């Protein structure tokens, strides 16, 4: 940890007062985001919608990584209030991949210290196939219940939800909020499929469409969850995927 | 797009003809997709929107310069809620300047964020609609 010669500012555990001798430029040189090319112009900070919130400054974060202040970056709130929207990188004259750098910093957080429910939801998805730990029978009940509601609407008579249909043309995933608080929003795509005469299906297990490893920087979890969807496609012999999440 | 182009579905353009709709580019479909995969999905959703209604107005700035809603990157689930609401101030300035009463988005995170914070910016009446919801609402079914 860098030795401090003055108080930190704005809630972040670093600040203008770090001894030069405590810095370690090159420590993160293997990171593939071009952070060492920063010319400190500040365009990123001007473009960023959360510059100044909790003292956040994307330029400062890039410089911290370039100077080897890894622990300070990892313990800061900054990487988590950034949404990785990429406006900074789109405007950066040195083409530094700031969202990629932010995601790497997120990945270095202790998993138990990942803020909010992000890692808990991801752990649930890895264990149970969905972020909610929703049992299969409850999930199927919800899908069939919503399908019955659609079938009551004019023009959609006889509508049913095809679960695990082998040889369908399209497989689609489900966002967990659509079988939780927003079941009405299941209907839009299903109605379009019906009107188009589409041959489609949804999986009965491992149906989670969100992949929170993207947010927490967990590449292994991302591969596992994506691999499950690919496995569905192979098992059901479906060649097209609709992944709206 | 395939369904519309090949006439597998028909859409009623008059359904929302009296509404003032606009479109929001999600960062991961636009700017970030262009960076990661070489193609930003900017024009495709706009084409679909134009099949659902004759008149709608784009936000300014848009496409590569679109302003983030503030709900991406897992922000809805980190617990940094005050920061997330503050983040959206520029988004709502932009929507207000456009004069829209309906905002069409093709992203679950954007949809969740915009709906959750619109009341904070005095725009509780703004209708936030998924792009596929708009299509479903415009379907002509026999």
C-alpha cells in the first residue's frame, strides 16, 4: 500500500498525497488496456456522467493503475459507480480501454466484498441455474400461467409455451425479473413469435438470461453460464438463439 | 427485422400516431458493441421503430455520443442508489429537451433504470417501453 503524506479526499482511499517512492509504475504493465499511454488530457473526465461523484475521475483511475496503485483502485467505490458506458474510451485520443480497465479492477475485489447483490445473484445462478434460486416447478408454473393469459386474448387462442422443444428454430432465454416482478413483460416476445408463426422454445432449467459475471469481472462464471446456453442448443438441436438480456 | 421485412408480422402504424416517441441507445448495444465487435447496433432498432410509427424524434446527442441511462454495468444491483439516481440527471435533461412522452429502449437494464428514476426528475408520466413491447403492441393479428 502506498505511503500517504496527506489526508485522502472525497472518500477514496487515495489522493494527491502519495509519496513518489511508494509508486510502482509498470506493476500493471501487462494489463492490456493501454493505460500507460494516458496523456492526462482529461477528456474522459469531462465526458463521464459520474465524474465528481464520490470524487470519481476516470483519468485518475487510469493513472492509478499506470502507477501501480492497484489496492487503492480495487478498494475504491469508483469502479462500481461507473457503468462502463464507454463514452470516455470512445473519446480518448489515446484509445485507452477505460471500461475494460474498470472491469479488471472489479474482478480483483474479494468476492464477498462485491457490492450489493451482484455476486450473490451470480453465485445463485451458478448453483441453481438462475439468480433467484427459483425451483423448476415454480418457474414452469409461472410460464404456463402467463401463456394461459395470452391464450385468452383475441387472436392468440390456443397459445401455449413450448418448453424444451427439440428441433425448434429459436431458443430464447429468460431474464429473472420476468418470472419475478415483471411477468407481464414475458408476453411481448411470445406474442411476436405467435404472430410470426415461429417455431421456438425456452429451457426448463438453466434458463437465466442475465450473466452477472460481466458486471463483476468474473470470466469463469461467464463462461459457465454461456456454456449452459450453448449446451441447451446442442441438446435441443436449435441453431438460432434469441438472448435479449 | 426479418419478421417485418418478410411480412411474417404486420404492424399497425396508427396505434401510437399521437404519441411523441424517442429512442435510447443502450451502451452495450451501441458504443460498446462497436468497440468490442466492430458493429454498433444503431440503425437496426431505429428502422424497427420507423416500422411501428411514421413520426418519432431522436434524442440529441445520439448513437456514439448517446448519454448513458446510469443503470448499466450492474448499477441497479450494487446498492449505490443515490449515485445511480444522480447519474441519470443528464439523461432526463436530454429526454425533456426532446419533448418525448414515450421512450423506447431495447435493454433490460436501461428499462429498469429509466422507469425507476423518472419520478425523481418530474417525469413520472414518461412511458418507458421495450422495443419488442412496441412491436407486440403494434401487431395486427387476424
